[in-house]
């Protein structure tokens, strides 16, 4: 059957447990087909929306119809025979696989004493040695990178992580963050030995303005974290089996231009005291307004005494 703007139509009995489905849009109408004995069979034609669309492959049901027995559906060989496919271009990307940290894009951020951040083995690696100690003001220690540029508007960013040395009950957080206070984050955590004993010991979670939420047990030692801002809401995700899994959506006070980045961190009271290493790679900003600090001079040259007009952009507001 089809389920177009005119709802369900063209019901055709079948016993097929494999096959091919086809959708054609022509002007303001669309037609559904299925493949039978090598030929396309029309199911139904109906009115259609005409604007650009996203394409999805989905299996779904509803409470009232589902038998609550296990169902598995596979999709293969997706083909676009005709039409114009437009894929979004990342606003910013950095593989982080060089042998140095690009100072035009990133600043190293170290808190407390002990942590080390370095470009090693085609990634940025944060090392927390056993003797790491809190910063007396921040009451924590850690290290990562923070952006030189600001990111404005609704945004979508992600970073890969690898837990290279990760003892159980480490007390360490690895996260994708807004680096401006209060530093909301999407995190992969190994709880300290004395922390929240009722919860799974290795988890994903978010820490937004509504405090830690969405605790999800995991054994992942590598993966991808993602943060999306829409208005005054943040949503955190992790990547699993090729798809994004939502952790939690919550409020944020960081609604203007933000510095972004990633880090691994802990605190004296929960740190296990064994060396921890976390690697980061493939930082991508999929959406948002990328605002880098710049100065424009007019004129750009002249004799001593020439009056120069300076225009600055991309800098955070003065406080």
C-alpha cells in the first residue's frame, strides 16, 4: 500500500518477505511501486508535496497494532535513479590527525596540575597521570582543546573519542563541551568507586542546565559524541551501530556565540589515581555560524602618522 497525502490506499495482498519498493515524484504527484517477477507494479498515485525532501528508510509500528514479538528488517541497495541530491557541507572540520595543534583554530586548555595534552598518533591525546591535582578554584583537573573561533546560532557538532588507558572506576569524564561557563557537556563517564553506587559504572550522559540526565550504560571504549543546539535547548547523542542514539534534551543558558571543544577531566575526591589516556579525532561542526576573530585595517599601509580605522569581528563580548 501507499501512505501519501491522501492516506492509506492501494492495499494489495502479498506473501513477499523480500522485495523492492519504489517511489517516483513527478510534479505535484507521487506514485508507489513494488517489484514482481522483474516488473514494477503500480500501487497508487496521489498528490505530493513539491519542496525538497529528506529520504528515510524506516520500520515502524504502533502500540495498538504491535504484537510485541521481536521483529528485524534489513535494507539494502538504495538507489536514486533520478533527481538532484544535495548533501550539507560541514561548517568546519578538523581531523586532528596532524603532528601539532593548529593555533589558528585551537587553544590547549589545562586545568589543575598534571594533565598533558599533545598531538600524538594522529589524534589529540589527553593524559591524566596518577599525581594529577585539582585547580584550587575550579576544584578539578583535566585537559583538552578549546576553539579560538565562536560558534553561533543553532548548531550541530561532534567528535570521535578513544579510551586508550581506561581503568575501571577511573572517576574520569570524557566530553564534548561548550567551553564557556557553566560548560554543558555530552559525556562518556567511568564513575569513581564511591560515586552513585546504584548506577551502572560505565555510562553516557548529558550535563546541561538541568544537571546530569539520560544515564545510559555502555562498554564502549571508542565512539562519537554529538551535541545539537536548537534555540535554548541542547540535545546529546552517541553513535551506535551507525545511528545516533539520543541521550537527553535539556535547557541551556549558553544561547549566544560559544567556544566549543573537548576534554578529559576528573576531581581529587573521585579520581582512582591510575594513569588515564583519552584520544580525540575528527571534530566536525555540521551546522551553525562559524565566527573567527579578525581585524580589518583601512588603509592597510601608509607613512608614519597615517590614520587607520580598525574593524574587529568574531571576538567575545567584553565583560
